[in-house]
C-alpha cells in the first residue's frame, strides 16, 4: 500500500533531522529540508512512496511537525 509524504516547507526550520534519518527521501537544501522528487501542491510538497519506512521516523523527529506520512487508500 503506498504512502503520501507531505511537507510544509515554509514551516521547516532546517534542522536536518529528516535528512539525517532518511536520506533516501530527504535532503537539506540551504536552510530548508526538501523531499527528493516531490511536487508542489498548493502550499505543501507531496511525494507518493511505496513504503513509509524511515519517513515515519523523520516525521516524528521533526521539531516543528511539518512532515506528515499518510497511507493512501
């Protein structure tokens, strides 16, 4: 079952925890983190992945809680 990663990049403070925990999907670019290969939808960036994997850990480690991982129906 696929999962949807979303990030409110404006809220990101660039701590880099997500990129350190899950470098397969996250990178620190300047003073903000970003989801590799994500598309912007409104005010958030979105990417569909096959497994939640380390993205759950990245979301839990985010101090401003700007990352969400949701199972796609």
